């Protein structure tokens, strides 16, 4: 028989182990986001707080927060998406994972293809999943022809996610009561774990500055949603009015900080993208010149290359400049 003391100690140990697992999970999540951002020099132009917010939004679809984080990490690490498209693409990719049962790596590999051509991706994807209508395809194609690549990716992502979410709803209605009940249990367990992780990370100060700011913004908005209308607040006493004003002022300040941080990251990402496009254009022009150069041009280039080679040899031997 177990004594009351033994059971109590066992319960305490179990609680400590459980809390430790939650803390370790929080730390791993943060390290993974930071690693993905730094890997590409933050080409995506996002903060860890923004990624966490995307994970929270995407995870609500199927309470699959862990997989959504893996998808976000994969998309950011690919160095193919900016903050302008990352939210929509990650939402669509999460919907694909939920609908098809594919792994995070598989859906990331699928959605990275969008950056080559959103219209080709949409057409190829629709051949398998049958979600693309003619009007949407023509719109995506038109945006690409105008050079608005990110807008094309945005439209394709939103259209796919809409179709996928509708089909997930249809599938859920077809589940028998046992399968539906088990799904609800799993969803509640995942939601409980997510709530515990969020609470522990905040209480122990594990959140980065960006993550803490985002969480505070969400909490303040939720609190302000329950204070009543402006008319209700005006009818209350002065202390309550000051309380509401303080909440609004704090929220405004945090949102201004978030906007500034977002602008800095987006500007950095924009510079990286410009450099990348400039390098690609330079390489394309160089290849075009080589393909269209006349025999005289090629001979002149060969002579110049030979001159530079001799110059290096002559300089290393202590000579002057060859003209």
C-alpha cells in the first residue's frame, strides 16, 4: 500500500517533471525560431514574436501548434519568403499538412516551389487536389506578368487555404461519433499544452523582448474587449476611466514599438532581396553577353584575360603595371 505521504511526493515529482518538460519545449521553440531567422540573415524580415503569433493563429486550425512551428521554421530557413507572404503561405501550408497528413518538411518543399512560379505551382497543385478555378488562375498569372510575384504568391496561398479549410470541415462532418470524440480530446490536450507553455514562458521570463511584447498586445486587446463601449466607460467612476485609459495608452505604446521593430526588419529584408535580385540580374546579363558576343568581342575578352594573368605574374615578380 502507498501512504498519503508517498502519493503526495509522487504527485509533486510528476508535477515538477511535467513543468520541466514544458519549459524545455518553450526553450526549444524559441531557439528554433531564432536559428531559422539568423540562418538567412533574417531575409524574411520577421521577429520571433511575429513567428509565435503566426504559430498561434495557424495552430488553431487543427490544434497542431508543434507542426505549424516546424512549417514556419522550414519556410523561414528556406530564404524564399518575406514577411509580406510568410503568414499566408504558412497558413496554407499548415492547412495542406492537416488535410493531407504530410509532414512539415514535405509541405515546406511543396510551397517553396511557389517562388519559382506561383501560377505553375497553383496549376500543378490543382491537378492533384482540384481547388483552382479559372478566374483565380488568371489573376495569379496576371500578377506574375506584372512582376508582382509576392502578390501572386499571396493570392495563391489564400485560395488554397480557403479550399483546404472547407474540405477539412466536410471531412469532420463525415467522422463517426467515436472518431469525432477522439479528435476533440486530442485538440483539447494540444490546446492545454499550448496554454501551459505560454503561461510558463511568461512567468519565468523566458520570452524574448519581441515575444513578450506580442503577448502583452494580445492580452491587452482581450482585456479592452471586455471593458465596455466608450459610452459604458464614460458612465463609470473616474477610477475606472483612468484604468481604461491606462490600458489604451499601454497598448498604443506597445503597438508603436512593434510597428517600429517590424519596419526595421522589413527594411533589412528588402535590402537583402534587392542585393539578391541585383546579383541575379548581373549574372543574367553576363550570360547574355557571352551568348551574343561576336568573335571579335570574344577575342578581345581573351586578350584582356591573358593580360590580367601576365599582370599578376609580373607583379608577384616585383614588376610594375603592364599597360
